C-alpha cells in the first residue's frame, strides 16, 4: 500500500518528492497556493546551499549546483504565476 504523502512533508523536503522543480507544477494533488509554498521553501533551501557552497562546502555528488537549482525553481515559480 503506498504511503500517504503529507503536504507538510513535501514542504519540508521537496527534493525528496520531486526530481525537478517543474514537476511540482504538474502535480494535481496540490493547489496553486500549496505549489507556491513548496517552491518557496525549495528556493530557501537552495539559497542556504549557495551560502554553504560559498563557504567552500561541496554540493552532494550528482546534484546540480545550488545556483542552477535556484534558476530552475525561479522558472517554475514564474510559470505558476
């Protein structure tokens, strides 16, 4: 039986549930406002990662650089508006 996905869990860790920010837009389970909140939280996470990278902490292997991810999140946010 599939595990029920809670909105709060998705907001807390969007990368766990979505491979790409654009995928948030296609998810019919969430309202426009919920999608906006998911993307806003994901953007905050990307900004925190950018600060960490600026302090010479490396991104996880195989993940896009935080700046690239932030651009994709911002594009998804624009498409949502």
